[in-house]
C-alpha cells in the first residue's frame, strides 16, 4: 500500500480511542497497514461537538455527530469513518454503508455517583444529569422521585460536573468507560432489567463509500459477524419505530450459538408508561426479529405516545 488510508472521526478522547482500535484491527489484518505512515486519523469537528447546550433532541438528534464526517467520506476527504453505532442515524446517506463492526464491548449503562450503590441507593430527590431521552425516561419510570436534568459533554466533562456538585449522579456507557481505561469509575453497572441499553450501545461501526470495493474488501476482513448480526436486529427495530434521538427507545440483541434473543422497550418521555417487546429466532432472521418487535410496539403505543409529558 502506497497511499495513506484516512480515517475520519470526532475528536473526543473516546472517539479517538475508538479510531485507534480500528487502526489496530486493520494493521492486524493487513501487515502493510501496520507501517507508521499507512493510516492517518483525521479529526472532524461535528455540529454536535460545537453545540453543547441543551438535550440532543432539541438541537437535531443523532445526525449532529455524523453529518460532517459523512460529508468528508462522500467528498473523498476520508476513506473510512469510525462511529459509535448508537450515534448513527437509522438511515444512512445514499452512497454510504457500514462496512464492518468491531467486537462489541459491554453494552450496559453505568451509574456514576458521589455515593456508592445503584439506582435504588440514590436518595429521594437526587439530581441525575443526562442528555439521553432514553435514560431520562427509564429513570423516571423506575424512580419518579428523582430530578433528571440535562447534562452534556464528553465522558470526562460529565464526570467532572458530577464531582463538582452540579448533579448527584450521571449515567455513562460501560463501553466508553472501559475504552478510556476508566471502568473503575462506575459506582454500579446497571443490568438490562434496570436500564435497557440504547440500540447498538457498545458497538463501533466503520463506514465507507458503497462503491469503494477496496475498502469494503478490507473491512470484510475485520468485521465481527456476531456483532453485525445483533446490530442488524437492533437497527431494524429502530427503523420499524422510525426512531431517533427524539424518542426514548431501548433495545438489545444477544446471540447464543445460532440463536438470537431480542428485547425492546419504548417509554413515554415523562416515564409514565413503558411498553416492552421480545423476540427470538435464528441468527439469519436477525433483521426480521427486530422489525417484528418494533412493529408490535408501534401498534401498541398508538398516536401521541412519544409526545412530551405523555
């Protein structure tokens, strides 16, 4: 390989750590990519990085963290893009595909609090900071006595705000903490029964141009099939619900041998009602399992389910 392979990513510490994981996976699969100058990581500042005030839903949703990166791909300024798959909109721009996913990290959420213990240990009226509508809605459904307020910023920023006393606790993905070497900061790891994760949480996706045969072949060599299967199920669930950052949706697929099991959840934004669905079947039916669960919940929810305030 003579030309530098360019990887586009956001510039947060977590995004850079994930881009380095992709770079290392490529180098392990192709010795030519192990040269010091073979792969360049290019930081792209996204709208979501510039807009740090208010909840994501109020300023545009998931695409805020991918739009400029995808424009770099489409414009030929990058060959690959690395994303946290939970940030990737349900539908990709024409001409782009997710060419691979790396092995999934722990998909669960972690509670980061100034006092030890899990959700049940938080005192009545405790202030929990999160920008996630999913986390907010599930928290209010489980603990309507809590005060849930917006909290934006990267992992380090949110922990610092909690330690400074702006909030009593916050929630972060276990995967992000581990990739930053901060896994010990979790006060408690929340099981899916308590906090069902975001769709695709813990998965790293690598995007490329659909017509770039060379990149697609390269990515096929590092794709983790089990992760891609679970992601296909979860994103089909999201698509059936027409979901985005504007709706409190959670979903998690798991493989055991050749069998796939899926759990999905939708919650009114104020936490007043939650509806769950589940499905299982062969791994080859992953997308159909997720789609069926999403269509079931959409039919049960009815109009107005996702309106603010229930």
